[in-house]
C-alpha cells in the first residue's frame, strides 16, 4: 500500500504534478510545496475556516481534505482569486470598512464571501452571517465584515 | 496537529473495498467526506494504517425518488441534499435539518453515509432517520442487509454495521399529504452540533443530543395534552450533561422544544 502518491491537479489555472505523502493536507501542500501561503492554518480540525480554498468550484476546508484527494481537481486559492481580480470588489470593501485587523481570517472570509456572491447574490444580512458561520474572526467582531459583503452584494455604501 | 502516517487507496468498485477491508481488518478505515475522520486523525485520536477512499464509487451518490420512498446514496453530500428539489418536496424534515449541519464548506464534502455510520448522538440525520422510519442499506461480502433506523443506531458512536460492511444508502418513506413534521435545534452557534434538538414527524418525537443515540419519546407522544406530555418527557429522556449544560438544563430545553413542536403540529396543516 502506498504512503506517497503522484498527483496532478490545476492550481490557480496552472497544472501541477507532485509526489505527496498521503497524510499531507491540501492546505499544507499548497503552503509548503507550492509556497501559496495565503490560505492559513488555524485549528487544523475544521472549526475556524482560515484554510478555506475552492476545489472544483466549491469551497472546502483545506485542513479536512488530503492533497491526494485533490488529484485531478481544479483548486483555486486566494492568490488566484486576487490576481484575477475575482475578489477585487470584496477586497476594496474590506479595506474601506476596516473589515480586518490582524488579517489572519481574511483569506478564508474572502473565499466564503465570494462563494456567497456567486451562489446567492441577493443574500440578506442574516444569510451572509449564516454563510460565514464557519469562519472565525478573533479581532473585528464580524460587524464590519458583514457590512463590507452587504455593500458589495447590494451596492450599499 | 498533523495526521499520523497512513497509506491511501481509492478503489473504483465495492468488491475491491470489501477485499481491502477483509485484508486489512481493524487497521483500515473508510474515508468518505472526511469531515469527521480527518479531524480525528489530525488530533491523533485514531491512527489507521490505511484509508480506503470510497468517494470514487459514484454510483452510491445521488437521490432517487419513487412513488413511496426516496433513496439517498451514502456518498451524497450534505450540500447535494440541501440543494435537492426532490428532498424539499418529499422529505421536508430532512430538508429543514440539513442547513443545521456544520457550515457550507463542510457540507460540500460531508456525506449522508458518513454521518449515519459515525452515529454521533448530537447529529441531525440519525434523528431524522428514526423519526421518518427510514431503512439503512448496508452491503458486505455476503450481500445486502436492510436495517430499520431504530435498530441501526445502537449506542454512543455505535451502529449495527459489522466489520467489512459499508453503508450504501438510506431509504426514507415519502411524506404524505397529511403528514406533518417539525425540525428544531438549539446550538451555541449556527452550525455547531446540537445542545439538544428535535426531529418530529406526526407523533414520532425524536430527540438528539439527548442520550447515547436518537431517543424516541414514546411516553410524551402518548399523552393528549401538552402539559402531560412535558411531564412525561422526564421518563423518556435522561440527557447527559455536556461541557456547558447540565442534564437538568437539557431536559428543560427538550421540554421547550417539545412545546414548540406540539403547538406547530397542532396548528399547521
Ligand atoms: C466543525 C464541524 C462541525 C460539524 N457539525 C456537524 C453538525 O452540526 N451535525 C452533524 O451531523 N455533523 C457535523 N459535522 C460532521 C460532518 O457532518 C461529517 O460530514 C459527518 O459526520 C461524517 O461524514 P463524512 O462523509 O465526512 O465521513 P468521514 O469523516 O469520511 O467518516 C466518518 C466515519 O464513518 C465511516 N464511514 C464513512 N462513510 C461510510 C460508509 N459509507 N459506510 C460505512 N462507514 C463509513 C468512516 O470510516 C469514519 O469512521 C461537523 C464537522 C465539523 C468539522
Ligand atoms: S485550519 Fe482548517 S478550519 Fe481551521
Ligand atoms: S482580522 Fe484578526 S482574525 Fe479576523
């Protein structure tokens, strides 16, 4: 039985092939093998959401998926979404509304917020909160984060 | 923390899964959505030698409605159940329960089969399965077994699954025109496991977070008045205390949920 396996996946549009240990999580693979340190590692057991990345179009916990499970998948990280300006509007609103202090939670927050923007652009304030329920912020108190997302979704300022 | 070392294999047939389970016995673990198993590996609460990733068996994912039942494949994710128009139409109780399970990113990977096999006493699906009198379908080397949900859940994280068996589906009877159901849950934060919850279908009141497994409150349900039913609840449940709530608090909260459900069931049509 194999403890290390060859995988091929697409990360932020670029094909990548590597040999990985079966025990390595996707987020550690992205950070340590590919140097994409935008996705953060907080709790490593699925509670905080700092490791949120997108796999085949759906957000997932990078700490609760093995890198080998991403074989053949299309993975997008905050670096990709930032470079393509996919989260540009959200980043601007987060900046303007002070929606981050230490910034540790921000990549995960932006990934979750972008997911909501794609799936339910008419989301109410309560639905925004529900969608972010799995993303912890220990600094801001969430209010400014919800404000920023609401502004982007509804054009409020 | 990081998971301990293990080997990984992703078979493409159920027979190959059975063979691997037979060959590796206790050292092997099935990996479905990984949303409960991987946290336990990361925390080093378990250290299997081999993970058998069953998510390649796509024929065991999907929702099929027939005239009288809805069959949900074990590998169907919580998100697929949440989005399904058929579940919304035929299994309103399950449709209401699913948004209480964890958070969107976790619902995108976690599966029905994983949740049923894990049998967490505070989980939503097992209580719904008991309330709706669902049948759990399991397969092993010697063929298929069909088990009533009430018999499937045996105790704390304990089910009727035998070594070498895999949950392949659950079948839920379609809700009829006159059936009424209510789903209620109290949790500390949205998406957390329940402090206490209630899946009620007609007169089947099933509490979760209330014992070692889903608890059918038969005594309460047999009463004709709400007051008697609330009093009888203490004979149905003896909820274990958790870090934040005593047993007495949980019993009180169970009574609150019973009252809300009772009022909804007796007024809605
Ligand atoms: C932060 C957080 C919050 C959560 N909150 C909730 C919640 O509120 N309610 C809730 O119900 N769940 C919650 N979960 C758990 C989540 O719903 C899991 O998806 C689910 O419990 C297990 O499903 P899985 O597919 O991820 O299984 P896995 O983690 O892959 O497996 C779980 C166990 O079941 C076994 N198994 C898996 N599939 C099968 C099968 N087909 N046949 C036999 N055995 C199998 C595995 O070997 C393992 O022992 C939460 C998880 C996290 C990380
Ligand atoms: S690091 Fe993945 S959820 Fe916290
Ligand atoms: S800004 Fe510090 S955790 Fe959110």
